[in-house]
C-alpha cells in the first residue's frame, strides 16, 4: 500500500487562512462592529469569529500553544538576564 502524500503547501495555506480569520474576527469583536451576543443570533457571532478559527488553527497546529509559551518564557529569561547583569 502506498503512503499518502502530505501536501505541506496546502496545510500552510489553511493555517494562514485560519490565522487571518482569527485575527479579523478578533478585530471585529474588539472594535464592536460585530457584537459578541445578539438577540437574534445569540452567541453565534462570537463562535464563528473567534472559537471556530481557533479550533481550526489548533487542529492544524496542535503544538502551537506550547511553542508560543516557550518563546515567551525564553524572552522573559533573556530580558531578566540582561537587566541584572
């Protein structure tokens, strides 16, 4: 049986699209152009603009939160090291 070919270009495009969707939705919610809760739709705007793209992003890159935390911790240690020495 043949091994399936993983299309890394497609995955990177999907990841870029989900991150763009997440950033755009966050900006819309923060600017209050789209309310997070409405009488007609309930919490659906918040779900489709924030939680859905976050779920897609974490599905494509499950290690992303750990990488971001490691990057933040290394920056914090580097700045503390520079300040006290």
